[in-house]
C-alpha cells in the first residue's frame, strides 16, 4: 500500500470518469497504442516518506557499474520508489514525525501492510523494484531507486518526491501493495489530482501522469492477468487522489501502483509468488516504456 500517506477512501479526490478512464487504460485485446496509506497494515493502506529521514537525499543506482546497453530508453531517467522500508518497524518514532505534504502535514512514512502469513509489503516492493530496474536498464534507461535498504528507515514522503524531482526523472513509479478487506481484489494506479497551494503545484504533471498511469494499467493487466481493482477506481484501475505527499510534491510525472491486496488470500497467493512478481515488473516496465516512447 503506498504509504506515502493513505487516508480513508472518503478523502480520495475526484476519480476519472469511467468512460475516460477505460479509454485511457485501453484494456482491450488491441492494447495501448503508444505513448502514501494508513499505519501498519490497516484497510486500504498506502505509502511514501521523507523529512525526519536519517540521511540526506540519496538515490540507489544499480549495483552494477557497467555501462548501460543502447536501447529504446537510452537517455531517459526513471526513478523507482519502493514503498515503505523493512526497517520502518524498528523506527516508529522517526516515521511518525510529521512532514509537509504541500496541503498539510502527515507522518513521515508508515510500516506498510503484510499478508496474513507475514510477508511484508516493504519486502514485496523492493523485490518488484529490483526486477523492474533490471528490465528498464536492459532497455537503456538510467534507473534510480529512492532507497535500497541502504539506510535504516524511510525516506520520508517529501524526500521521496524530492529525489525524483532532483533527478529530473522522465517518469517516477512508486510500487506498493494494498491492505484492504478480504474480497477486495485487483490492482489500481493512483494519479495526482490538480493541487496548487501550500507548497504544492501539480498543474504541470497531471496530464502526463495520467498518461503514464493509463499505460501502466493497461500493460500491467495484460502481463499479470490481474483485473483492475473491484473496490477502488470504478473497475478502471485508475484512481485520483489529492492527499498523497509523494504526488502533491512531485514536479515530474509520477504515479503510485497498488499491485494487489495483500490481505485477500487470492491476491496474496499471487503477490508472494516470485513468478508473478516478475510478471508484475514486466507489466510496469512495458507501461513505462510505452509512455516514454510516446
């Protein structure tokens, strides 16, 4: 679930119309034509973080220093934001520190959710992010992670946004898994609402982020076989929110992806399977590539 700040469903900003969203997501056989969450595992949690963070903004590049191959994404920069951090559970005081999210204040981060068997969202997001990085680098993209357990906890939601901004990323994707009720299944992509004021201004990224999110939703469905959420986004797989600092403070195209619901047994069986996580990474990579290639 994306912590970055995940408030109750009643606080979600205006969602896209079903017709517009379905057209954008293009979940048809033809496919697309081109180019933050409650505390620890409560229903509908999400992720993000930054401020009380222990270290200055630091991105995590691929461990391999070898030159990237030439490919369709050569010259493009992608920032991947693995939701939460496995160490957050040991730093509850720090992650409960309030940070500015542009429209108010919120906790630095949360612990994220987990499956009923104890598989943490923070481990899931790192695994998928590593797989996604490998796929994008194979296409020539320069990839940065907001963290790679190279710090004790965090980063806070405002720092996560700042990392993407300072990298001048062509696209930022925050990877999460939700923690909703049993029976709530499927993935959804969270898009930034138009927010202006209090240090936040998303007016320049709303349209591009919606395009990025729609392409990811379409490709994610095809790669994983998962359906769009049956409990958020009107079955379109797209949801717009104005309460997530990681989106509000972004100045580059950015979306959150809730890959499934960890608290539903059927979704959990997928999320805990390495083969499915590879499909999830492939769907994300295909959507990002489609967006960047235009």
